[in-house]
């Protein structure tokens, strides 16, 4: 009886311990479930805020790219041609009379003014002839004056008066001719400018038509060029021209000053001239590359032409877009206008602010995930 009582007491003690332990576990489980429910709500709220996620394996396969933002800029339509610098006043100066050069008064590179004597032809004979003629003219003038005085007093004959007058006037004309010949013995500069070449020396014979000097006015330069007749309607006086001088590695901006109306039947081109500003660096016959602008778009969107791909006859480029919180490549069908200096004007298909993919665009697919 005593043994039974002891076993009974032990049983109830163990049962109490078990029941107590079960009660604690149930309480702990209830708390954990409540916490789990709270965490689930927080996770759902964050997922909704962040949007759909993509597996880590997809992120690894993202293609790296480079982008450039489209911004309006000036875009010029132009025709390119080549021309040559010319001087409006590029003169080959020659003698007006024959003779031996007795003096050369200028050197190459020297500035001269219009009328300045560049060289002298031997004129000793002409000078002596003038001196003799002046003496004869002085006598003829004295005789004439006396005959006129007598004739005014009705003394002498009319024929004597007329002969004295004719002799005087004849000598005056001969003197004027000799003075002209004397002046022709001087080789003078016809313009203000710079002596570019001296082709004669003292002691050499000069003759009319043989170039003795070249004088150039570098303050009045132009470029002469020819343009294809395909642009005959587009090129007008006043059009802007970007002029590049390869020899100087220099580019300036100028204006079309003349547009010819005649079409060359052989080259199918027409002449144009571009007025140049005064510059000490420019030389006649220097080569120039011309870009004659005939249309300008002040707010054009442009992309490098190498970014433009053609698929099924359509021209496309790739831009970036955000899809949720992920960056994707989006294919855009575009219409392009002119192509100049490796830039293409985009007429439609994109807008200012779009980010064009400039690096890594080869092999992209529409909607593909990318990263910069």
C-alpha cells in the first residue's frame, strides 16, 4: 500500500512537469507565429514598394553599356569643295619701254605704295633731248611773244605771227611727248602692296610685257572655287563658309561673296568666291577646304552614324529605360536626315533627354537588362 502511494505521487509529479512544459511551448509558439505574421506583412510591404525582383542569376548576365544623353544642338547641312586663295590685286609689273635697267630700288618683301618707282631704265638720251628742246622752246616762246605784240599793233604780217605760234606749240607738244617717254622709263607700282618677286637686275634689258616685278595686296584676298551644279539652288551669296587651311592647320569662318550663274559644260560646276579677312599668314595660291553651309537646324538631335543599325529595312538605335527598378535596353525606330561629319540628324523616334547607348549596343535585344 505504501509502494502504490509512492508510485502514484511520482506519476502525478511527472504529469505535472509534462503539462507545465507543454504549456510553455504553446505560449512560445504563439508568440513566434505572431512575430512571423508581423514580419510577413513588413516583407510584403517592402516587396510592393520595391517592385518585382529578378533572380540573382539574371543580374549576373546584365550587359555593361555606356550612354550619352540627347541634347538639341546646331546641325549644318553643307557642301564640301576645295578652292585656292587669290588676291584681287596680284599684279605682274612690266616696263612700258625698252632699255637697259640702270637702277632697282626695291627688294622682295618690301611694302610699296601706288606710283612708287620700282626700277629705272637708262634715260640719258631722253634727258638730253628734253634739255635741247627746252632751249629751243624758250627761243620759240620769245619769238612768238614779240610777233604777237607786233601783230596786236598791226605791225608785220599775219603769216609771221602764225608761223611763230605754230613753231612754239609744236615744240611744246614735242616736249610733252619726251616727258611722257621720260616717265615711261620708270617702272612704277600700280597698287599699294608688297613686292613678292623681283625678276630684273641692273644691266639687264627690259622690254614691254616681260614681268619685272610681282606686287601683291594681301589685304584684299578671296578664295575661288567650283561647286557641283547639284547645289545651284542651295548656294547663295552670304552663306556661311567654314574655311580650313591645311598648310596652316587653321579654320576660319567667312561668307560667300559671289555666286556665278554660268555652268561649266565640262565639269558641270559653277564658280563661287569667298571673301577673306586680312591676315599675314595667308598667301595667294594657298589651298583651302571649304564647307559651304546652305541649311542650318538650330535645335537638331544628332547621333553618331555608327550607332544607327538597320534591321528589316528600318533604322534603329538603342536607348535605356527604367522598368521598375531595373535598367533595360529599348529599341527605337528612327528617321534620319542628313549625315555630316559622321553625325546623323534624327528627325523622329527619340526625344531630347533620351539616353542613347553608345557602348555595348552591338548584339543587344529589346528589353534586355543592362547596367552602366
